[in-house]
C-alpha cells in the first residue's frame, strides 16, 4: 500500500475523549472513529487488524471442525420468550418494535437463535456432535460503554455453540474449544492465561475465561506458581496465610470518630492498622430484605460469592438514603452490634481479636469488638475477594495475582436452552432427548484493544506480527533512492503486507507515523544506504537496527515473518 493513497488520519495529540492507552492509540493511529457512545467506525487500518484476528479465529475454528454460519442481529421476541430471557435479561437487551408492532431485539448473544435453527434441522444422534460458529456484530446496551472497543455497545464477537448427544460429548466439545482458544490466542502472538470463571447471565456450571495479561486489565486473576491453579478472583476461594496471635479481649469502648469517611480515615484517626477497621455494608435482597456484610478494612466484598451465599437471590447495595433510613446512621458508621437484620461476616473475622466496628451512630465507632462476644452473626462465610498473601486452595502455595483483559469465555450449558425450547433429537435408543449444549465466545474487537494494551510504548503501538495490518514499512529519504525503494516494495508486497511512505513529508513525520501504527519492521533508505549501500532495518519491538545489502534485507524481512509466525504458534 502506498501511504499517499491510503486513508490514515493519524493524530499527534491524545484525544481528550480517551482514557486508556488502547483507546487513545486506536484513535491516534487512525484505526477507529466514534459514531455514538460505544459505537465505532473501523477505518482501513483498524479493519485490516480486525480481519487478521478474525482470520486466525476462523482458521482455528475450522481446524477444530466447527462450521461457520451467519445469524441475524435482529431477533424476534418469541424466541426470547421461550427461554424466559425476554424479561430476565436486563436493559443491555435493546428491545424495539417493527412497523407491525411486533417485538424484536438486537442480539447481545445468539443461544436462542441457534437453538431454534438446530431444533428445526437436526433430528438424529447421527448428526451429532455439531459445532456452529459465526463472526458477527453483537449489540449490548452497556450501562457504561468505555475504553473504545474494550466495552462497546456494538462490537464484533465470534460466538460458537456445540450440540452433543450426552454429557461426555459435551466434555469433549468443551475440551476441543478450550484447546482451540489456546491455539487462537497463541497464534495472535498474545500473552494470555485461561482461568476458571463465574458463569454469569449465560448460565451453566463450568466456565473458563481467557485473559490477555496487561497491567491495565479490569479483571484480577489468582494464579498458583506451583500447581497451575488459575481462577478469576470473582470465584477464587480466599484462604489466608495469616495466623492471628491470640490476645485477651479488651473491654469494648465507644469512641468519637468525627469527619471520617473511609476505613482508611478511621485507621489513621485511631492509629490502628487498616485491617483492624471492619467495614459493614448493607445490601437489599429481593428489593425487600436488608442484609449486613462485614469484612476487614483491607478486604473487599466479593459479590459473586455473596450471590451464592444468598442462594442466588437478586440483591443490590443499599443507597445512602436507605442505610440512613434503616439504621439511622450514614454508611461508614455502620456496625454489626445491635443491627436488626441478618448479619453475615467474612471468615477472616474468626479469632480476629479486638477490631473496630461502626457504632450505628454518626461519628462513632466501637473499638475492641470481638466475634461472638460483641455480637453473634447469622452466618460466617467466605465473602471476600482473595488478595496477596492468600494461599492456593489446591496445594497451599502463596498465590500470585495478575491483571487481565477477558477476551474469551467458554461455558458448559447443558440443557439450559434446549429444554425450555424443546430442542430434541432422536437418540440411539429411540428416545427423544434434549441437546447437551456448550457456548464459546471471543470478543474479536476487544482482542484488538487488548493487543494494544499489552503491546505499546510511548511512541505508539507495537503490533505482534500476526495481527499487524502492515508487517513492513519502507521509507526513503532522498528522491534518488525512491526507485530502489519502489522495487523492494513491489517484491515484498507479493509476499507480505507492505506499506511504502511515498508522501511528501519530512523523515521525522514518517518515522513517527510508522512507530505510531505499530509496523513491526521498518526498512529505511537513508544515511547508511547513501554511505555504504546497505539499507537500515529497524525492529519496532526492540529498537534494534540491522544494516544489510538490499537482497539480504529482502530475505531478512521474509524470514523474520516466518520466525514470528512459528514462535506464536
Ligand atoms: P464482560 O464481563 O466483560 O461484560 P461478558 O461476560 O458479558 O463480558 P460474554 O457474554 O461471555 O461476555 O461474551 C463473550 C466475549 O465478548 C467476552 O469474553 C468479551 O471478550 C466480549 N465482550 C463482551 N461484552 C463486550 C463489550 N461490551 N464490548 C466488547 N467486547 C465484549
Ligand atoms: Mg457483559
């Protein structure tokens, strides 16, 4: 591609609308432009990178024997009524009417549509197992679209669905997809980790998330360096390595704690460690019953665990006004002593001597509270997030924690959709049975953001070879070298995606642009060519430079690509 003929509106400055590195760089590199909140145009460069990811996904899915289909974005309410999700799915489901007043929605996921397709046309166990997939837009009316493609409203997903005759079949399909996902993210050249995860709104009982490791990731994962245990902290059991030194119970005392907002403020005010200041949070269960949860000041409530403890009932955090109305004090001064509601305490409070609790009176706390002495909880349970210093639940080693971006999620669904939708087949023994299903998603457009979060420096994107929209960029400084540069461009273009910067710009501008858009190799006809007849090749990732005669430069570029391809597989 000739840059003079390309549509590459790069930006020098960070756009004010973007907070994260990937969002800024996607805009600055002229890859995407915003149309509305969470809705984007892909420009040629962005689309090229997206297609590279799509093609890796497609190749590996096909290799696994999955078959590509294309399902509609617009879906009729009838199908969603059959599974109960028309009402159960929250506001993320964008519902609307057509001109005949029929209800429709934009597909946030396609379990209903695919189950309907399969129940009509797959009748016998002989047609199983079957894995169908598509790569297509999804729409989710996210409450807070943010970070560009990371959490968009309209985005590209690869979604796959497996249909098996029995649970052993499902285990095999799931395992096959698990391996396929590992191949896909390796082939993309990404550092990632598969972790056990919460099943969420999609349902089912087993699931794994695929996390691209990046400091800026929104998810935290707990990994055991010894036995390979890896779980999202949303579900990881919290087992402390800390052993509390026994202390005699000191007399409880109400103390004046004015102008403190957080546990940290209370700790500073009282001169105690943060962990000693317990937090009591009020939740409203099923919109009627208040429940109090107590955790140490240095811990956080884990709402996924809480949901389990509450028996799967819907719940939410109480508002400040509600807390005031129910307890008579503001959040920050709430404590379990004398509280007239169910009290659940985290198990880290067992044998924890002389801690601080809110006094249920503004500006007051109790010091020297003790479990089962100051108050008796209704339940002691694991309701906190695992943290540094916690132990692996499988082997007892200290866990390490990493940040990750969820790019894929696989689930065993069982009959969650086939049963309500009466999607059955005739089994070997002549009986009708519901399909045993699995579903498998990859946020293809999110992968692009995650790639940039993981691979960038102060000058811009550093694309891994397989995803890079252009693998090589050629720059020549002098009009005399242009002809030579053109020739190399022609030769390389036949083999790899090559860009030649033939614009009438200063070299500095050209270098900046190639760095910004993350071209892995830059071939420069500059000073070294003039003086020694050797072209300069800059490796974007390492900044290394090699100087080679033209013919060798050509071989270097091509074999560099092959090496990268192998390394990432
Ligand atoms: P999240 O917890 O991030 O909302 P999810 O659990 O809702 O994700 P799934 O329903 O499992 O996601 O969707 C499959 C994949 O689609 C996710 O792993 C993620 O990579 C991607 N994805 C989900 N929501 C979005 C979004 N709003 N924008 C971009 N990608 C998304
Ligand atoms: Mg979601």
